[in-house]
C-alpha cells in the first residue's frame, strides 16, 4: 500500500470520527437543554403583521396604535412551565401569561 493512500485513509477517518463525535455531542447538549428550559428567558417578538400563531404557550397582544409606531402585534412565549400540576412544579414567569393549562414550547416547536 502506498504512503499517499494510507495518509488519505487516515485523514478521511479523522474527519469522519470528528464529525460523529460532534454530532453525538450536539445531540446530547440539545437533549439536556430541552430537559431544563426553566433558566431560559421568555421570548417577546413584535411584528408588523399578525402571524396567527396558535401553539399553546404563545400569547398574542394587539399593540395600541400610536404616531410613529410600526409594530402592531406582540407575541410572548414563555420558557418556564406554567401548567398546573407540572412535574417541575414551577410557575409562569411574570408577564408570560399565568393562565392554567398554558405550557412552554417544546424544543421542536421553537424552531
């Protein structure tokens, strides 16, 4: 076997191993983050047009019209659990809608 071929095989193996380890590490970190959403901040988005978001945990508020104001709607998504009887026992963050039955977005709903 030629030395050049050995170097190519070693280089490809190193890249493949690095990519696999990075994928496993990223998935593990994402799963750990999804299990503990309480420390994450709530999300507030102001938009010009209505987005018609209907997922649980998202609050829509029509902003009052004012001179020079371009944003018309505000959406809030809470990252802490506000569902009554949740396993973590945590409550909603202030201003995030503490209505019973509201739950935070799951990691796949946030994307």
